[in-house]
C-alpha cells in the first residue's frame, strides 16, 4: 500500500526500560502549532501483553476553542545500536479539545522486548513520524447549534444524517467505552465522515483514502462501535478497486504485447526487404559490334 510521506518529528531515548511499570511521558516537542509529548504505558492499556504508545497535545487548554488537527502518525522502536525493533502501522486521526491524544493500544508485543540481544543495555529509542494534514485554530460550531440525540451532541444540521443510522442499526452504539458525551460526539463525527467516504464510487478511491478509511474504522471498532456493516462496505470498495487495478494492469500488459509484436513484425519486414540493384550504363546499353571499315576492291 502506498503510504503518506511522514516526517520524523521527535526521537526519545528511554533507559532502564524493563524496570518501568508505570506510564511515562517524553519531553515536550512542537508539531502542527501544538506542544506535544509521547505517552508510553510499558505494561499496556487494557492489554497486558502489549506496549501502548500515544501522541498527546501538551497544551490543549491554551489553544483556541474549537481547535483541531488532523494528522497521520506512526512510531518506530529502535534499540541502542539503531536496529529497528518494531514499526507500527500508519494511523490517521483527529486531535481536538475532546480527544487531545490518541495512538496505539497494542503498539508492540512485549515478548519482543524480552530478548536481551534485541534490547541492548535495556535501552529503547522511540521515533515519532507525523504529518499534519489540517489545522483549525477556531471552530465554527457553537453550543446553540447542538442538540442531545441519544446521548450524543449533534449539530441540528446533522440530525437528518444521524437519525437513519440509529433507525437501521439501533444497537450500533450500545457498547462504546467512552462515557463523556463530548468524546462520544467526536467519534460520531468520525463515523459520519467515514459514511460519507464509503458512499463515493469505488473507481475514484485513491489508495491513501482507503488507508485513512480503514484507520478510522479501526478507531471506531476499538472504542466499541458495532460497525461490521461499514467494514463490509469498505471491503467491497477495496475489492472493486483491486479488480480495477488488475484490469488496468492486464490492459497495459495486452497493449505492451501488441507493441512488442508490431516491433518484431517490423523487424521481419526489414529483413525480407531487398534493395533494388543499381544498374550501370553497361547494363542499359545494347551490345554493338565494333565498326570495321571496308576495304575498297581494286579494279
């Protein structure tokens, strides 16, 4: 799959890693106009066998109301020699007042870090790769535009989009883990954006859009949304896109074959073509007997 071009933004050295039991945070660094830091849970976040990695905004209260950042993110874990221990997948998501941090609950299996040769001198380096794709300093949504709809804050203009989802899938939000109405609302916005995306014709989907859509789907499923219907739709789009790519590749191969055959045919014609022989003057002139003067007869 094609990946978005991310830039290495920050490197964090962690010593005495195996002795760490509680969440630890990095120093603050800047990205997308925000102060950020990395949060690590060495013993996992609900999954004890995994290391959890998150990127967090360090100064959310100092930003303007309605701020948000859309970004792509992945982490690379290295040992002291610079050897890559693990690379997370690439995620695309939204930072905002309700969700100032997100990342990977199952970033790295802890079994990988039990190898002393791999974990040299009990030291790890975490590299952070980020690309901010959207920066909003102040939102245009106000509280007076919001309505309470089944435990979610929904814009009045969005009711027409949200109502059919609850009507068709009445239990799709029954198991979501966040209890804060504000956080639930952010995930509902992600859901609406994903639905809008999957309703596009498959043939105009780019690979990058597909990656982002699957990333949003994973985020929704991880917090408890029942969205198998959306996964099925995305899988259909992915399959249709693959068929189109394969068909295009087959067509290109067919055309390349025709061009190659034509080139070979032209070569054969060139070989069989005989240049006409250039004729000399002798070839054109008729043979003429030499003129011998007659002797006069003597009387």
